[in-house]
C-alpha cells in the first residue's frame, strides 16, 4: 500500500506533463554581423510594420485534427523593429523620424508549418520581409525570402522550433542589413 501511492502520484504527474502543450513560442532574434555602410552619420527614418494576414507563427497539422495555431510570446514586429534600428545604427546611420530618406521594413510572411505524424515530424518555415526605401525623388522596393526545413523523430519540441525560426530570422535580417544595393539607394 505504501508503494502504491507514490506510483500513482508519479503516473499522474507524468501524464499531466506529457499532455501540456505550450501556447506560445519564444523567439529571440539577434543582430548578426553588420558592415559599416557610411561614416557620415547619414540621417534616415526607420519604420517596421507587420503586414501578415495572421499573427500566429507555427501551425501544427495532424491528420484528422484541426490545425493548432501558436503565436509568438512577444510581438514579432517589435522584435524586428529593435533589430533593424540597431542594425541601421551599426551600419552608420542616425535614426531620425524627420529624415528626408526613409526605410520601411515590412514583415509580410512568417510561418512554420509543422506536419506531425505518429513517429516523426516535418517543419517547413517561410519568411518574407519586404523593404520600401524612399528618398526625395525615387522609391526602392525589394522582397527578401528565406526558407527553413526541419525533420525529426517523434514530435517536435518547442525549443527546436524556436531555434529554427530564430536562426532563419537572424539570417534574413543580416542579409537585408548588409544589402549594398539598398544602402546605395538610401544614401542618394
């Protein structure tokens, strides 16, 4: 009898832990290596907007069930805003809301589509960020894309998905912040 109670409690606790499904993913993008683009303290207005149709970042698809949608724990737009502002500062620009030249970073698409089967999972992540730069005479638009793929046994753990999405964001934002064509336009 003394042994039965701890076994029952342990089973109950393990069952409760196994059925827990997080409701948010914690993304933590970081600023990659950004090259200095100007030494003249060039003023530029920087803005980041989220134009996605849906705010979730992970969609779990299991056969016979409705998709389970998971959002980011912190708004992705705010994380990108901080990243792009820091990156533009590191590139040598002075962020000035009254500047004549402006750059708008538009989060157009971010989704990890996870297909979960009994013994394995597959995750396909897609990220699209559009950039709209303006000076007094012209506009510059460019779309940047990145895709990620992850495959594993059993069900995916959130830490793995978070890391995969974060690395994709890091890679694409670094590519954008080091795009010489964009910087040549901004400095006109």
